C-alpha cells in the first residue's frame, strides 16, 4: 500500500488498537457507499479506509497487536496460551490425524446408526407380525 495507513485513518503512530478501531468506525460511517450513493470519491475513500484498517490490525507492529493466530484471529499482547481469548495452536500434523480420527469415528457412527435403523425396522415388523396372529 503506497499511502500511510495511520494518515488515512487520522491516528497517531502510537495509537492503541482501540483508538484505531474507533477512528476506522467513525470514518467508515462517514464515507460508507450506502450513505453516499453515487459519490465515487467517498467510495474510493471507503476502500482505502478498509485497506488501511486491515493493514494495521493484521500487521502486528508492536502497538498492542502481536499478529494473527492460526485461525485468522488477531492476537493482542495480552493473549497467552492460557488466556480465554487466545486459541490453542495445533500443528498441521495434529490437525491431519485428528481429522482422520474423527472421520473414522464418523464412519463408525454412521454404520451403527444404519444398523440400529435396520434392527428397529425388523423389530417393528416382528411386533406387527405377532400382533396380527
């Protein structure tokens, strides 16, 4: 991005994530295309605001935002593995084996549900057969 995101959002370089968010929301409301129908300059400004906000929140430049977690969530400096806001990171190998495990378990569950349905149908037939006689 050629423009300075801090200048676009009209915040200082040491602004907190909360200040950045408030400035973004204020300017986004002002330049939103729905509120400025037919105004090409407002639409372009709105796009620049979104790009600047995304760059600052995902950058992790030391102003309280440490970066992006494995699932795309923004991790702030207060997030630790024990923090309720932080998600636990799992390696790709662990993800692969857990998905296989749950996939295999899902197959077994589907098989046993099908067997249960068949047995329930047979039992219903048996009850009807004995009820008729």
